């Protein structure tokens, strides 16, 4: 009768730090357990991650041997699978390693429909619960506790975005109103000037006295009249010559 | 009369000076609008697809208004010096038309300064970026513009990389969430254009991805240019108003 696996008190969890991609729509990250399996693991043992839907975690049964590990492909039917097979030495205290594990990073696992255990992206937002399982040659040797339910992101459709109506600042109102009034003043000034000229022209008023701007005065030069040459005997008596009887002038 | 002659000369001098300033401002306005229209930040495709390209229409009007102001200022100077009623009447009428066009350009630029909201850009980016079935050519231009924007400004999305996580998108239809939580240009790239640490980028480890959004890089230049066109145009119009009033007064005093 195989001994039941030792229950370790470690609870898997999403890393608490600021990682923008720690939970996406199809993947999530877990903090790497360190020093958790020391004392239980041999050199040849492997640590698996069991992933199950949160409402199916209670029904999960540890596989008795490596051959019966549920692969990623069984997730829709069995509601759970195991993945991330790693040598136990990678989780020991002295192992230098990246601080997070990423569940769901192998897209080839899903696209190629592989039957072996691989780390495919999760098909639905979940929620999921995970636990680590230390498997030896004879079966499971230790397990951690189930994690809290991990809910993946759900993306909204961009049609839900309402482009907010632009609020026009007061500067637009100021510009528009000032410009409109300037334009109106100009138009009325031009019309007024034109109207005054037309009205004055129609009333035949002498406009010369109103104008203050004179162009160069083009005077019409009228030469002074020269005296006509004298015609003798044309009815013109020179002064001083007295005739006894005035005679009518003869026609010239 | 010497006194009214002096007044006339002062008025002529003021009008000539006013027209010189209008001419120079017209050239400056043309230069500014040409700079804006030449698309220095490569943002025109984004504005065109969000139907926000009225700012460009305002800038195009500004180019021609600037040239018209320059030409008309020369006409005005000649008309004032020769005290010719016909030239000045032509000048006043053409200036009024130019005034009206510049008014339209100014108000359009001021109105559209605030119409480029983050939600508008976000919706357009999600629907068009990396669209595998582009409805027309503008989608591929949007993709190219966004790629260049994210690479040059070291930014991601409109408000951040979480835009790609919070909403489904055309990008998501062709790129799986596990491999591409956000597009590759959002990762910190090395000299060859490859991500420095791809896993770090996918996880969102600070330092391996660009965490800030591109909205400031887009709205900053657009708003600056729109504001420049609007306020400079407004200043020119105020000055032109004074010069035109003086010209109308001068014109009404010229004897026939």
C-alpha cells in the first residue's frame, strides 16, 4: 500500500510584486517555491504542478505513477491536468533560478495538439487552483496545499469604448466671439464708408471741402489773353485826332 | 495746410508700417503652416482615420492666407503711398475675404485642439492595428505609424500595455495572448531590434518593456501645432483689423 504523500504547508501563489503580465487572459505566473521540498526530495525526483478548475480541485486524485499523469489535452474533460515537470533540484535552496514560473507559455502545446504533458495556454478565465506535487519513482511523495482561486483576465470588446465628447474650452468661445465681432465691425465700417460716398454722390454734394487728402493738384494752365494787333480805319479813332464831322465807319 | 499735411503723413506712415508687419506675419504664418502640414511627427495617418484631420485643413488654409496677406500688404503699401482710391478699395475688399478665411482656419484649429481624446485613439488603435483583413489601405498605414511611434518614443499603447489586456483587438485575433500579451515594439529592444529579454517582456518585468502610454507623444505635438495656428492667426487678425480700420478711414478721406 503506497504511503500517502506528505502534506507540505506551502501555499502556491501569484507573485506579489509589480508584474504587469503576471495574470493575462490565458496565462498566469506563480512564485517559484524555494526550499519547500528539501528533505523530501531525492536527486531523481520531479516536481509537477497540478492545475485544476477551482470547483474541480476537490475531485483531483494524485496519479500513482508518471505514466498516468493527466496531460494538458485532458483539461476540458478531466477538468485538471499536470504540467511544468521540473527536477526537484531546481527548487532547492541553493539553486539560482528565475523567481517566477509561467503557466501557459507554450503555445505549440495547444496548436500541435500534443498528447504528452506540456504547458499550454489556459482556454478559459477559470478560476483555477494549483498545487505542487513531488513525484518519485514509486509515486507521489509530497504535495503542497491548493492555492487560492486564480481568476484570469477577461477582455472587453473595443466597441464598449465610448469616445468621450470633447469639451471645448473657454478659449474657443473667446476666440470665436472676438473674431466674429471684429469681422462685423469691419464689414459695417466698409459698408458705412461706401454708403456715405454713394449717398453724397447721389445728392450732388460738393465733396471737395470734405477731403483732407489731396493728391497733387493738376492745374489747367490758362495763358493770359494777348492784346489783338491794331487795325487802322476800322472805326477806331486815335485819341487826339478830332474830326469835324463824324463819319460812319466804313466796312473793313 | 501744414498741420493736416503732417497728420496725413503720419497716417500714411502708420498704415505703411502696419502693412509691413502684416506682410512679415503672413510669411511667418505660411512657414508655420507648411511645417505643420509636412507632418514632422508622422501623425497624419492617425488623425485622418479618427476623422480629426480638420487641423490639417486649417493649416492648409493658413498657408494660402499667409501668402495672400503678404501680397495684399504690398498692394496696400502702394495704394497708401499713391493715395489711389481704386487700389485701396481693391485692397480692402480682398483683405476682408482673407480675414474671413483666416477666421475660419483659426476657429477650426482652436476647436479641434481638444477633440483628440484618449478613448478615440484607443478605439482606433484596437480596431486597426495589425488588422489582418484591412478594409482599406489606411489600416496598414495605421499599423506602420503605431510601430514607428512605439519604437521612437519607447511607449506602448495609448495609456499603457494594459490596453492590450483589457480589450480584445484586431491584433489579438492574429497574435495569441500567451506569446504576445502586447506587441513586440512594446518590449525594450536592443540594437538589432530584438527584445533584450523576451520572457521578461512577456511577464511585464520592469526594465524589459515600455510601461508608459503613447498618448502624450501624440497629443503633445498635435495640440502645440493647433494652438500655434489658432493663436498666431488670432493675433494677426487683431492687427489686421486695426490696419483695415485705418485704411478705411484713409480711403474715405481721399478726394476723387
